[in-house]
């Protein structure tokens, strides 16, 4: 099996997780890195044994990678994805995919026209507890209600200060993950309503949002998002999930405890989450999900299969994000 050579664009805060994760996957190596900041590119190249570039086009032309991983801010994604498509280079791109649906659709179209595999790095559904809960949901019959919570007092703008200046905050940054989980567990959405708030005066966007989803199946799901909640035991960065079905309930609680209640008995479990040398508490489950999604990507590149979180699939999640903003601003339901 030939080793796949990858390239990484963006050598910032979160990209470190990506490049560490690539090193956990057999059969692939990041051989080129790119950042407009030459010092950052050189630092990554030195640490991870790659060649440094400051120009993405030059990197794709000279290194001719088997795939490219884009870990930059959303406003740069369209140009870089279309560049990868022009070079016929399979591309995986961080979320949120784009600052508008127009841009996102153009990216999907560019890759489709070039016959280039395209996946969005939508990793929350790849957390081990989420995969385990998804398997267990079959025991509770047909789900008719869900509640997915991401409530914390954590301020992510401490490590990512640009978030504090963005007029779109929690829905755009983490809501995209949680709304994708709603699709993952309950299927496609036909209507939503949303309310949002700004509690922290230091930020420009919303740090609290509640979204009510109506699913195609007839089920209802409530998505709760908050970076302003003071809790006795702050679960950050954990996402809590409560699902009710015709035969019982399934829950993912604090510390990744899973409970399945079918009336006659309650089954409890806690998935084992791998810990790597580069893992940093309390982010172990998220960092492991990065390994899992990138391993899935490599499998897809090798066998030519459609990624689970393809660009086309992620358009459905991204529409929920922008639909939530529209609903919050108009006070009206958003229909898909």
C-alpha cells in the first residue's frame, strides 16, 4: 500500500491537532505545510519534518500532494478549496465551511465539476461516545424527541481572539457541530425556530442560542448552546444528548456516561477514549475524533467512496446554521 502524501494549509491554533492526528494514521504523511506567516510555517515544518510554503498555489504545484487539509478561517475557504479543485487535489476542509451558503455551494460545485473528493472536517459526530450512542439508539424504537446541550461558562475567544470580533459567534462556531449531531441522530430537518442572546459584553456576536427543530420524521429536537452558563460541574467540552423513542430513552451524560432505558432494564456504559501523547485534558474525546475523521478520509481517498461528512452533506448542516440566524433576526420559522 503506497504512502499517501498530504499537505496542510494553515498553521494556527487548531491545526496542531490535525497534524498530530495525521501522524497517528498509518499510510499517510504530511510532507508540506503552508501559512502566510513564514515563521509559523517554518515552525511546523521543523517540528513535523515537512517543507514550508507561504503560497498555497506554489505548494500544490511543487509538492503535488495526494490530498490537502485546509485549516484556515472560513472566509479563506472558498478560494483555497477552488484552488485545490483546479489542481485536481482531494480536499478536506475545516468547519464552518463558508461564511455564506453561496460560497459553500460554489465550493461543492467546483469539486464536483473537477471530480475531486471533498470532505468537511465535521468531527463531533466522530467522537467515540457519539458513535456508541448512535449504535444504541436502535434499542429505543423510533425517536420522537431529542435534546442536545452544549452549555458552559468557557470562553473560547481566549485561545481564538478573532472569535470575539465576529458578529456570528456560538451558532457559527460550535452550533454547526451540535446541529450536525441533530441530523446524525434524528435525520433531516424541515423547519426551525431560533432565539439568540449576547450575555458577554466583550464579544460582538451571540453567546447563547436555542434552536427548535422539526424533523422530517415528525420528531422534535431542542438544541441548546451557551458559553455564558455557570454550572456546578461545567461539562466543557462535552456535549450532552437526551433521546426519547417509542420503546425507551437513550442518554449521553456527563463524563461520557451512556444510559439506555427500555423500561425493563437500564443499560449503562462508558466508551473508552484513546489518549495520545499529544492529548490535552479535557479535550481527549475531541482530539480522538480528529484522528477518527481523518482516518475515515484516508479510507475514502483510497477506495473512492463518498465521505460521511462530504461537502454536499455539510450544506444541509450549514443551512441550519444560517437558517437559525434568519429565524432569530426575523422572529419567524425558517423552512428548509
